[in-house]
C-alpha cells in the first residue's frame, strides 16, 4: 500500500515498531526468568540477535516508508531539501564516477543539466536508497540519518554501543562463537538503549513530517 498522507506514514511507523517491541518485551522477560546460568546465557545470545535484527529492520523499514511518503507528495525538485535532491541525482553522479569518458567534462554537462530537472517531481526508489549492507554500524546509521535530513546529535553517544555491544556481539554469535558475550545487566541496558534509538528515530521522522522540514523554503513552498 502506498503511503500518501501523514496518517499513512504515522500508521506505518506504528505498525512496524509495535510488533518489534512486543517480541523484545517477550524475550526480555524470558531473560529475567532464566532458571540457570546455562538458560541465561542462551537467552542473552537470543536477546542480542533479536535486538540487532529489530534495530536494522526498523531503521530500514522506517526509512523506506518515509521516502515512499515523500514520493507521493508530488514535490518539485527545486522545492525539496538538498539531501533528497542528492538521492535523486546520485545515480547520474555515480555513473559519471565510473565512466570511462572524460569525467570532468561529464560533470560540467551534468551541472548544466540540473536546472532542466528542477521542475520535475521528486521520485526515487526507496529500497535502492536505503542500504544497511546487513551490518548496520554507526557509520551507516549516520549516513541514513543524513540521507533523510534527520537530526543525528542524540545518537552520537550511542555509536560505541551500536558498534561494540550490538553489531560486534551479534556477529560473534552469528559466527558460532560461544564465550560469554554480555552479562545480564549489560543485556538489559542494551534493551533500553535499542528501544531508545528506535523510538527516537521514529520521532525524528514524525517531526519531519509534521513540520514539513523536507521543503527547502517551508513557508513559501507550503503556501503555493
């Protein structure tokens, strides 16, 4: 289903977050009620695996939903923020980079051609613009935020957690390593931090939709 209205995007974000939180709540309870050290270790490994899966899954799905929403707003390229223009022109720029022709001349031609596209309606392939490489580290997470024009400051202090406690530990589990990954307390802290990231990423998108911050000139564009 296409995401056309503000209600559509809000409902979609709720839909893809609620079931993830339910799963995380269930496994967290399982960890809390572990009856032995052996059971606790298993539940910790399951927790880390699911926490990473829902972190990557939600960030990707929410990003795609937001871009799908923008696709359906019929916004002219001249009116949309630079980050979204960049997504639109990325293919052309990438083709120039890997071109065997004179790259500099190609760039000049491209720059001259931009005004011709400014009245075109913004339209991209959301799935192609949001890639996690199945390893959503803090660098890729920051890039996704930048692509969507979202504020990243609140996530800066979470970078070490994302890279060292979430992604690295998940990879160790995926590669069959057995040694103690995290303690129960560390895992509970990881639950809190991941839910914080998911909630705040969703809030960033909701605020952008509500304020229409995807427009370059808010007042002039909205009143046309």
